[in-house]
């Protein structure tokens, strides 16, 4: 289990590097990592990377010139079967419509394509609960059921439990999900 946000960001880079490939068309949701956090994922992985970000100010103030769209993971502005790899580093847990987002990821992912999702999940009874960091916690079983509608699970690990400066409820973790489209 990683102890700091620096470690988890480094892990993001390792995993995305492992899964990327020169011949791939890749969707990475949100540009927070590219604008604020080191390391920059999009610049350091192989393949043709397409970036999508909901926050128009972040889009305007970023200096990303190529393949960046101001958009919403709930309504992806891409054609069916476009991508070989989708990378969602804790974007899906910023909206309550988990099923809608998973449907969209399935739609734009090619058959046998790979999906990497880092998501805050827990055993909370409510489907999702707000926390002070403007983040949802998704019920783990519900997330897995939803993801397994379209994706076979290759990996599921709890990787991070937050830090004292950013308290996370007991039994809630950042999970890493890797799946392949059925
Ligand atoms: C806290 S950041 C995740 C940061 C980063 N990927 C990481 O793990 O460190 C959430 C990002 O998702 C973006 N976001 C929120 N809702 C979104 C949506 N519906 N579609 C696309 N991006 C969204 C936010 O603007 C923000 O850039």
C-alpha cells in the first residue's frame, strides 16, 4: 500500500508505461496530472494519446497543444471502437453516474482493448458519499459488478489509503482496476 501521493503518482506512470504501446490509440481522461502533478503521464507513455478534460479553465490554461478536448466522461465525444487503451486516473469518482461512464468507456474501447481505472471505493452503504475533497466514494461491489458487465478483470488491488492531510474514511481505498473488453 502506497503511503504518499508522490508514490501513487509515480505508480501511475509505471502502470501506464507498462500498458501503453507505440501502435495504440489511447484515451486519458482528465489533465490534472499533465498540468499540476509530476510526472506528466501523457508525455511519457507510448502511443497516440488523446486527452479529455471537463474543467474549461484547466483546458484554457494548459499548454497542451495536441489532441485535447474539453469534454465529459459521461458523454464521450469519440466514435465507437476508437481506442486500444483507456486510462482513468481517478476521474470516474468525480461524477455520480458510474454506470453511464462505464457504458461510454465500453463504447469507445475496441474489442480486446484494455482499461485502467484508479478509483476510490469502499464499503459504504450509501451508493456514494460526498467528502470534503469533492470526491465520491463508490461502493466496491457495485463498481466491480458494473465494470464486469463489459470488462474481464485482470487486476484489482487496493493501492492507497490517503494521508493524514487528506483523511479517507476507514475501509476506503484507492483501487487499481485493469480490465480487458469482452
Ligand atoms: C482530482 S482530479 C484527478 C487527478 C489525477 N488524475 C490524479 O489522480 O491525481 C479530477 C480531474 O477530473 C476532472 N473531471 C471532473 N469531472 C469530470 C468529467 N465529468 N469528465 C472529465 N473530467 C472530469 C477534473 O476537472 C479534474 O481535472
